[in-house]
C-alpha cells in the first residue's frame, strides 16, 4: 500500500475505558477537532471496564457510547467479534448478549461464506435503514472488501420519491430542512403523497442511487429535530437525465 493517508485521519493507540475516562477523552478530541464526523473503536473489548457479558451490562455500556454520539453529533462505529458457532440468524452470532444490538442505531455482521474463501456477506439492520444483505469479495490488491453486486431497489413508492427528489434538487441545487419541509417542497414536482417517517429511511437505503444521480445526502440531529441536508452536483451526475433540461417525475421513475 503506497497511498498517503489524509491529513484528518487520526489514530489513538491507548485509551481509557467506558465510565473511566473514555467519554471525556472523546469529548476533548471533539473539542480539538470540530470537523470530527466518525470514530471507529477496534475492538469493543479494549474499552470495556467490566468482563460481565450479561444483557444489563452490555446494554449499559453501549448506551453510554450511543448517548455520547448523539450529544457530539458524530457516528461511533464499534468493531466486535462473532461467536464461532453458526446460527440461522447472523445477529445471534454477535458475541455477548442481545443488549449489544438492542440500544444501538444499527448493526452489521460480516460472515465469510467459507473460511479463507475471501467471499462474504454483510448483513445490515438499523432503525433508519431496511434489512440488507450485501455480497462482498476481498480484493487482495486493494486490501479491502468490495461490493460484488449492487443492491437493486424494487419499482415502488421509494422510486417515485427518488424521482421527485431528483427533479426538485436538480433545479434547486441545495436543500436543508426537516423531512416534513422536504415533502412540502416536493409537492411542486409531484402529486404523490409522501410520509415524513419514510423519507430518511428511503434516503439511507438508496445511497447508491443518490450517488448515481449526483446527490449528496447528510443527516444531522439538532436540538430542534432531525435535519436533512441535500446538494446536487452536476459533475457527478452519471444518469441519462443529466443533460435533459425538462425532467419530469413520470419520465424518470423507470430509470431510478
């Protein structure tokens, strides 16, 4: 690997444990790096104060990290191990109790198809996303897992929403507001009825499609509620509708 790391990538080798200084260390780092967006902890066991793997202990420790992430408006991704024994439900293979996944916003489990095969499946569940299973393959040259099949969204209400979103944002370029405010804006391009509780989920679930259409999506929690931030970049729009001046929702639905 010869790529130079980016300047805003930081590593911490030693840290305190949960309830014994870790939270203060993270808050201090955030105060020194206001642009911090995501933090990885590898592994959970390294920052645990207790060896108790009971439900109550697991839930309490992860709740501390979740509350901290909400407070600092960052994402904290915690790496953890799976059990050696197989299970029909991949999430039952997470080492420890169900308390680990019970309080977090989302969980992802990577299961190799066969040990040493370099083929695997990533199982995803979450409060803001629908269940997903993504096939991966380890690239020896890039030294990372790569997606081998792009998730395909069915022709559904979500497609109508995405089509309406594209037509709107292509003209307006930027949007910042709540899900309800976005729905009000989409009324200018579509007669379809959309629901606030589905908007964020559809945006998160269709990340591949948003990128294809040159749409940047950010989701931010504020004291006044959840904020959706959208930006359209014509240069990154690889869709067939990029150079079409008059795009309508009905014409676009089948292309989403």
